């Protein structure tokens, strides 16, 4: 008996995502969106938020967010910012901070920027001043000489992880302002890993140390 061929890209793209229109009596909870109940919910959200209004999802996330902030420098239109925003949303970060250019490519965020608080700071000095008021410890992530191993260091709970843009890494101003610089252990030939990937690894390291894993979806 021959094995049927794997579905091609077109067939995968046609597969429905999310859920269709609500079946049965509609819920009376004000968090539910009448249009989503009527038409279905195809958004990139966990099942617990199906059919919820956008502002209701954000409000609920605000009760669950961690004291973890993430900042990324954006002096050359870094394409990784969207990925950082999406990952920060997945790990329940309090906010993402874009330093430098205000505009950034939202494609990689996969619409998660609607649910994730994103702030702008014109330069590192402004970011660090804001962090000091909030009582956050600034931790730069870069594979520079003298950096401590992310795999063995204890990250502060009230933390702002600061990433440089793809290529040059964190700026001198960022490195000087950070209380701590950590690096991701590498064992291959490449000099560095993608900034979006490094951000995900560092955020997960914080989650392993400080998050209540029983509250994860």
C-alpha cells in the first residue's frame, strides 16, 4: 500500500486556524467580543483568550506579567525587534523598550504587539534613567570579553535585559550603563547568534529562575 504524499504548502496554508463561530447560547461575560462570537476567532492567542475582546486580553495579561523588561537598540532598523516582541509576549514580560529609532518592522511580531506593552526611548541614557526610577537592574546581553555566563549567573528578578542590534551588538553606552553583562555559551564556529534568538534564550533563562511555572498555560 503506497503512502500518500505529504500535503504541499498550499494545502497547509488552507488549513483553518483558531475556532469558528460560537456554538450554542452566547456567553454574557463582558470580556467576550460579539463579532468574534459571530464570525469565529482566528487570532494568534491561547485558547483561554478565544473570543475575548482585545482590551480584555491585555487587561488580563497585565495581572500576569513578570517584573522582566526587555530592551533592544534600534539604530539601524533592526529586523529582529518583531521577534523580540513576540517572544517577550510569550514569556509574559512587562514591556519591550525600543531604543533609538522609533519605527521598527512589526512583521515578526505576528500581531503580538497589540497585546504587549512597547515603549520608545530616544537613547540609552533615557532608558537607563527610566529603569532607575522603576528599580530595575540593567543587564546587557552580549558575547564581549568579561561577560559572565548566562548559564551560571543569577539574574536579578526586577530586571531589564538589554540587547544590541544585529551585527555590532550592544553599544558602548549600553555596556557602560549595565550593572552586569552576560553572554550565551557557544560551541561552534560562528562569532555570534541572531539577536532575536539570543533574546529568547536570555528571557527563558530569567523564566527558569524567577517565574512561577504553575501559572504557565
